[in-house]
C-alpha cells in the first residue's frame, strides 16, 4: 500500500469510530420540547452547534463560525478554541431568547475536550443548564 492509501484508510477508520461512538451516544441522549439537545459538530475549519427538538425533528437554534455574529467576535480563523467559545456564547444567547434554558448535551462522538468542552462551558456561563 502506498503512503497516501495508508493515510486515507486511517482517516476513514477514525471517522467510522467517531460515527459509531455518536450512534451509541444518540441511543441515550434525546432532545424533547422541554429539554432539547445541544448538538456539536466540528470540522477542520469550523465549529457548529445546534439546539434540536428530536420529537418534532426540528432545529430550534443554531450557531457556527460561519455566522456573522460569531465572526464579529473572532480575530483569527474559525477552528480554534476562541471560535468554539464564541459559538457557545451565541448559541446560548439565541436559545435563551427563544425561552430555552435547559438542554441535554450531545458531544457528537467527540471526546469532551478542547473545542467541545469550550462550547459547553461557554454555553453554561451564558445561562444554559445541562
């Protein structure tokens, strides 16, 4: 196998491991109207957070580093800890504006560290309870 094929195989294995971990987590975590799910997704360039009501299958609130509100708070790129902190703050503000104060946290199969932890802690500081 060439070096690029080995790299591709390793990347797909990591993606598959995260997908399976997320499916296991989703069996336990379910968002309802009274307590929706705060779901986190991260790519290499950006960080995303959504508040979802799984009973209705709708996204109630969302924020990402692509939003103008978040970009105004950033000085650098969208894939670092400062960006994750800003996304957590904005999603919490938007959720509180819609009357949502309690959520369940869905880390999306990622370990609770770094950007995922930063989103959760900044959302908690803004008043979301989970």
